């Protein structure tokens, strides 16, 4: 149950695009399409923004998108806005009814 | 409106025990599996344990297996986490979170979290 690997930080200017990677193994990200992403603002609970690699729950803006290639998933935020600043966490199903998270990425809007 | 409200956190000595609760409302409790996810200070999220909708099946991260026990009372719409033999590294905010097959078992609702501090 090793954690997925995310960059500790990412940044971009308003209006720009930024991509956050999430690297796992052939036992988690590479094996299942059950990758989800969560946004977390300081002092708040995480909120689901992407599920099943690339699907957006109702109410999540279209500027958030997800993808996967092999054992690596990624989250892209296009048209960055100030309210997108926060932490982003990826998670993947890891088999045997267990889940593994990444270490989280702090996104700064410059 | 779906709500998950945790309680029971606090300060405990290493080796001690604590029981967390999560009160749920706004959805049909006995049709969803539930989880505990924790976040150590300044760290990422860490899945701890889950329980099936009936309570019959439970699953644990290796780091807590044999020390933590998840349970639920569907008559009371409540989720619990019994934590024994606590270690300093168990210090974290503990969130209860619902998962749903409709969204690929993603965690679609979270509580506000409860602080657990293990220190001498």
C-alpha cells in the first residue's frame, strides 16, 4: 500500500492551464480505472472533482479534466481562477477493497 | 442534504484508546459503504478503513490492521472507529467519507473531520 506520487507543488497564472501528475504502479493506477481527484481548501474537507479517471460530478466546472496513461494519471485545470488555489489529492483503487492516496499537490494561482 | 458529522476526537497518550463516531443524515444510510480517511499535519490523505453497507465486511490499511476496528449501527445511522494501541504517528484529522458505486466508489461526501492527537 505505497502512496501514489504527486509533485508537492504546482502553479500558474490566472487564465493559464496547469497539469498535476499522479504516478502509481501496475497494481493500482495501472490496473483500474477507479482514479479520483479531490480539491481541498485550507481547513476544509476534501471535495470530489473527478471520478473514474475523467468524469466530473454534477456541479464541477468543465475546466477540470482528468486522464490516465499506463500507471500515471493526471488532472488538468484550464483557465485557472483564483478560487482554484488549494491542495489536490489523487486516489486509486488498489485491489482487495483498499485505496491508496497520493501525497497531495499544493496549487498556487500566481 | 447529505451530512456527516464526526465526534470523539481528543488528546490521548501513546498506547491509549479512543472511539470516534460519525453521525449521518440526508441519505439512506444502510445502502452505502463508509470509510475513515485521515490526514496527518501538513500531509496528504490516507485511507484507513471501510465497512460495507450491511456492516458485514470490513477492510483495513496495513498500518492500522489489528489495532483499529470499524463498525456501524444502521438503526442509528452511525459509523464508528475504535482505535486501540494508538501511536504518535496516528495523530491526524480523521474524516468519515461515503463512497458510491455510482461514481466508481469515489468518496462523494465527507465530514468536517475530527482531530486525534497522540502524545505523551
